[in-house]
C-alpha cells in the first residue's frame, strides 16, 4: 500500500491511513506500507536547499529532502501501534533499499527484504519511507520527485506481493481528464503499455518510472482513492484484459513548445548537427517533422521540447546559427499535444484517420503528427485543448452512457 | 563548534554560521561542527507524535524527531560548500555515534572518528547532526532535549579536540541571570564542578549531561555568542583558574514545588516507604528536611519535586495515605530555589552564614536548606526570587564595578 502526500497531509489523515491499513491486516494480509512526505513539506525542503546554493551538491540535497518521508514513516508506525497493529518504520538505509549513486534521481538496484518478511511472519506491518534509498557509499539517496510510487512498486516486486495499491487523491485511471470531459469513465483495468503511454503523454496519476518497473516485474498495480472506499483501476498485463478497446484513453500535455527552423540546408548529417547539441545540453526532443525539401536544397524542420527547456533550446541553436545555416528560428509555446492511446490499435486500421477526421470536423488544424505502435499524438494550438480532447473522446466511443 | 537552534533558525543564519566556520578553517584548524534543529522544529515534531499517540513507542518517536538535525546538517554542508569550504554532512548512523538503546534519552557509548579524521587531513569540515545516534539494533536514537550539547562534547572528546565551542544566544556564563541583576558579570573562566552545579541549580546555558561529559573527558568547553564576535566563557579544570572566588555564581530555579507531610509516624523505614514509591514513579526528589520529632512519635517531613511532577507525587502519596499514616499533605508550588555555588567554599568558613544573614536582612524567610561541598541552596517564597538573587549577588561581592 502506498500513500501519497495528500493522504498523509496531517495527523488526522495519518490516523485514517492507519485505519485503512488495519482493514487489510484484519483481512489476513501481510502488509508493507510506503509513504510520501506530508504534502508541501518536500517543496519547503527543496526551497531551502536552493536558497542556500543554486548549484547544490546533490548528496547534501538528498540528506535534506529525504527527511519528509522519515517523519511520516515514524508517525504512521505510531498511529498503527495506537490502534493495536504491530508496526515498525524502515528507512532506506535500514531495509536496505540499495540504489546507484545518481543522487537526486537515483535508481533502485536491490532491496533486502529478508528481515521484513521475517517480521511479516510475526504479524508486523512494515512502514517504509518512500522516495529514499542508500547509495553505494552509504549515503542517503533520493529517487526524484514522485519517487515514492517507484519505491512502492520496487518493494512490491522484491516482496513478490500479490498487489501494489497506490492510494491517491483520485479514485482511478480515467479514459481522459474528468475535469475536461464530464463523460470520462473510470477504467476497471488498463494494460501496462497503455498506462505507460498515458503517463508519458501527460496523465499525472502515476510516475512513469513506477509503471515501467511494474511492467518489467509484472507487479499488479491498483490506483485507488485514499478518501473513498471503492475499487480503483488495476494496471495489469494485457492478457488479463478480456475486451480490449481500440483506444483506451485520451491524454493531453500542455507542457510542450514547438520550434521551427526555417530553410535549413538539406544535407546529410544536418539532423545530427541540430539534435546533437540539444542532447548535450540535456534537452529532450519529442516530436520531429521534416518538411519536403524545396528542390533538394533547403528544408523546414519542426520539433517539440518541454516548455521549461524552450529558452535554453533557443539559445543553443542561436549560438550555432552560422554553422547550421538556417534562415530563421520560430518558437511557439502556445501548443498542446493531444494523444489517443490503445493496445487495440495494433490490430485495427484507420485509428489515426478517425482522429484526423474528428479534429477536422471541429476545424482544428494539426501542426505535427507522431505515432507509435499504440499511440497517435498530434500537436494543435493550445486554445483547442478542451475541444480536441472532447471530440476525440466521443469519436472513439469512450463517453459514458 | 556547536550551534544551537536559534543560530540555525533560518537560511540566512545558516549562511552566517558557515562564515563563522570558514574563519576557523582559514585559521588553519580542523573543524567538526555539530548542529541542532532549526528553533521550533523539534517542538513541532514532538507535538505530532503526541497528537498521534500519548504513550508512544520511543523508537518511532526518535525516527520522527531526529529529522530536524538532519535538515540543518545538510543545509550547513551546502552553505559551506557554497563559500568554498570542503564539507560533508554526517548522520548519527553514518559516523557512527553508537548509543545505548534508551530511546528518547539515549547515552553515547562510542564514536567512530577514523573516517572524519581521514577527511580532516584532506581539509574537509565534518558537519555532524546533533542530538542523534544509532542504537545497538541499528535504529535511530536521540539523546533527550538539548542533547546536541552532549553530541558536541562527546565528539570533541572522541576527536581529542583542543576545544569545544558552544555557540548560543548568550555570550557566556554569568555570575547570575543578567535579566535579574544588571550588575551580573560574564565569567572568563569557570570550573567544571561549578558549571555542573550552576546547570543543575537552574542556569540554562548548558545541558547538565554535556558538562558532566566535558568534566569526565577534560574537554575544554567555551560558551560564546553566535551573533557577536568576542570570547565567551571557558569551562575548564579548576587548576586553570588562578584566582578562585569563594562564590562564583548565584543560580535560581522556579521549577520547584514543595510537599509537606504533617504528623508522619516517626519510625524506622518511614522515609523509605515515602520516597520508594516516588522513585518507582520516576519522580525525582531534591531537597529533604525532617523536622524534630514531637516526643519521638511524629515528625513533619518536607521535600521538593519539580513543578511538573507535583500532581503525580500528590497522587502517589494520597493513594498510600493509610499505609503511611500521615495526618495531612500540604503542597506548595509558590517556591523558588536559590543557590550560591563556588569551589572556594571548600576552603572558606562562614559561606552559608553569609547567605542566611543577607536574606534575613531583606526579611526573606528560608523554608528549606540544603548544602553540598560547593553549593548552598535555600527554598524561599517565589515572590522573593529577584530580591534574593540580587541580595546574594551583592553579599558575595559579585557585582560588576
């Protein structure tokens, strides 16, 4: 069971979490609980580190920011004991949760579960600090923002758990954002691959790395509400999903910006000379389109980066303007990426065509298209976000009755 | 160097501490720094634990409350690096600071300093989390409130440091509380034994256990201001003090309460039957007076406990009223203990007499007296606190010129 920051935001909520855990214990289950920091706490800690040092030593940053989870871990163990449940807290260095030494965004390599399993046999609940581990040099590491989901999945994998329940402030995974589409439906089940694409294309319900890890280790994930008592959405192997829809969900991401390089000389190696320097500056490029060349001499190149990287990307390319030989650089941050995702695409033709038709009927111009085996994404002007999402939700038959 | 909660209360103060540390490094010293939690943080953490569970598992309490020092340790290491000082943070379990398993009030047994000393040789400052250690079962322990002073002294002893500087919000040890006596003088030096008595009798400048430990290991302590740049008070061996005053300081404690048991049967074992149950309930008894027996049959017994223990002490004794056979229990919390302390008493007669005379001249009635080799304490009505302290400060020639 994993509880996020809003679920442990104060003493009263921690007590509620304890009661929820007790129900599972009373039902005869062996339970490990992973907790995040109280909501807001990690932000405060991060702010302090950046007020002291802009470019900080990530090892010391980790020492500071890992404390939020340590507090909630101890408090939840106390709350469980208070209602008669045997429990103890486990910090990353105690279990241990071994990670690499990439401080601030460490990856879990191995979890020692022998002692926890021994105590399961005695009826003790393990309350485990999320987001943190211990590096090869015995220093505190953290997994990057939202890393507690990954902690939970990794622990579930190591324990060979029957299920990993991620309790959050929504009650499951929806066909799309219910704030935009009132007829959005909660999915009972979704396949790992689809969940991974949804998360990658903008759905914020689960951290991407946690879904990757669940898929790799075949951990049955459930996303459910910590405030309501009802089943959520199971994220499982596609074999478990009997009736596969063509499209399972519509995602959108406002976190995109578009750059067009006008009249780039069209010669071998030009793409490498543009995207190489961007990669060197840790700028991720997502969609890329190269327009038909004018007489084989020049081409227009359009691609997207995150909004946060736009200014840096512009600077990198402007610094190399002479070498690259383009005529103009046109940035545009008023764009949104809308994606339809579904395993069923693999066996159905015309999925992209239906998307283009639905958007055209609403008069929405498509700026860039990119596809993968189970996804079609388009870039459109940001003002069409809601209209596009609603049109696609209807077009693929996802609206609730 | 040890910095308390007010010295690291926010980011700006932590930066000031870093500058202060840098001065010592620039002067060629090898430096270990022990820090407390930001002021107020530990109280918040303690409050959360007691809101969740009144009688809490001290092991989980320690997990929660130890986080405050972890935060400041990481932040100070960052602040030092930012001004070009090589530094790293050390948590109790990393160094390691081995303690016993008395969670919440653990005692330091041993500190492994080899790695810190190796890094000293490379010019690295060790920033060490105060107040915390690691227990025999690899769990987080804490040393009790104010324990960071003890951490600092223990570390200084283990490192065989030339000095242990305790930076605080006062600039040294005074002959008495300057808020009461305007003519109080800052002492340049004070002997361990005197400091121990001052701390025990109400002076709050240093934690008692830290002074005991400094005395045991002959660590030269200095108490000084973290906000002003001037020498403080050295706490040292009495051999270092050339001119020993008869009385070095006047202390007072408002944290006292008096209980009188009226007409207790005067028979062998009665004291044991009264103080035994109090000890069993962890109630410390300080001063004890037994009045002259009336014809050998009854006696009045007066003693003091802390104000916090008064209600519990009353209950323990009232529950045993029949067995103890006393006629009445008279509690009084309107009392203060005033003490004069000085190594010079050992070789001077008439010290107590001068005290009684000075108080009598001001019309202050003495309720209870207790003495030790280097201390005379009296219990008087609380309303006389300031008057008594001032009178004694003058009577022993302590007033500044």
